[in-house]
C-alpha cells in the first residue's frame, strides 16, 4: 500500500487487471477480443488529475506520460480491433489491432490523423502500477497480433516497442489493457499547415504534478454539486454521499506530503547551486587576479 506520513491509497488502486474475466485454458485472440469489448480507458479530467496525484515526483509522472493522436475527438480509448466498422481509426492507418497506440513524443502523435481535415492530440497517462514490457525487436502495434495471447497470459498491460533512442523512432507504446490509462484534455488543430505540437516541457509537467491534487479536489466538488442539484430538484433533499470522501482526502494528503518534500528538496538544491556558484565565482576571481603588491606605509618623521 503506497503510504507516507500524511496519507495513503489502496493497493487495489494499482491493480488495473482487477475485474478482468478469469478464463479457463488461457487467453486466445477470440477471448481477448471479447474481453476488450467490455473495457475502456478512464477519460474524465477528474480521473486524469487524480491519477497524476498518485505519483511521488514529477519525474516519475513524466516517465508515465504519453500522447495519443487521432483524426477524431479523443475520449474513451479502445483498441481498434473492437471499434465499429466505419469508425475512423485513431492511429492514422487503416489497420485494426489489439492495442491502443501512444507515443512519448507529442508532435509524433499529432501526425496520426489519417485523411482528416482536423485532428486531436491528448496527453495519456500510464497509471501507476501499469505492468510494462519492452520488446525492442517489434516496431509496430500490428506486429503484436501473433503474440497477443502470450502477452495477456503474462499479465502485460502495455508494451514499449522498438528502440526509442533511434533518431527516427516513433517512440511508440502499445496499450493492451485500456484500464491502465487515463486520458487528459485533448487539443484540436487543423491538419493543413499544422503548427508544431511539442511535448510538454519539464516546467509544464512539474506544474501539472504540483497542482494535480488541488485540481482533483476542485473538480470532485464541482461534479458533486452538479449531481446534487439535479438530485435535490427531483427528491427534495441532498444526496447522502459526501462531496469529498475520506478516501479522496487521504490521497490528497498523500500528494501534499510528497509535494512538500519535493519543494523542500528543490529549494535545498537551489541554495546549494547558488552557494556553489558564489564559491566558484570567488575562486575564479582569486585565481585570475594578479597578486597584490605589499603596501608600504612610511612612518611620519618626528620633528
């Protein structure tokens, strides 16, 4: 159970395979396809910020941040193998496979719009606890079809494809289990003369992480108030559920503790760097300055 001095959240929040059907004889392509029809990603903004708050540092959050591009609106993501016929495929290719394609590069993801005039790109979070496997010898999600049963039998949620260090790598990550991802707010754009859509900067990632718990709480209370208004108009009383639960508050405090620790560490490093800079400056002045000549003071002659 992730826990610190202020808060915690349950191990069950990290088990993204909970609720998946227990099958006899192992997984087959047909069984996987049938299961995927019942599954989808998290897609509400409140879920996105809640899942960010579960990471202990912005660096850990950044490692799990990816992007998805599409020629249509981005919301609940599912592998293309289970999408209805006639639906424009999000990856930009007219192929159907058992995975959701993401990229670690936002600009690369934004290019997957197919023949659409307008496209969308959204941040997608691999939730904490996601079971990830690297397969450098495979470079495309369509190549996973032959081994999809094996990957499901291994309990793999997502696969890092190819060598992300290569110059022209798409830096692709294939998500096999839609439950292990949370989709953030998307941004739309015109495909013709498309402007660049660079990945989030370190500062933007830090800001997202620092404010995630506050944003989660703000949206949770707003959502409750909206639902309670409708409920009260119909029933003449407030809902029995709370606007902000003890479980939510525990996660909030968990993040606040990590946030305080991070900011304290950042301040210490800043002061250390400043101290080192001053020391280096003084040493450089001492080393570069010519030795000063001794000043002789003549005593006044007594009359």
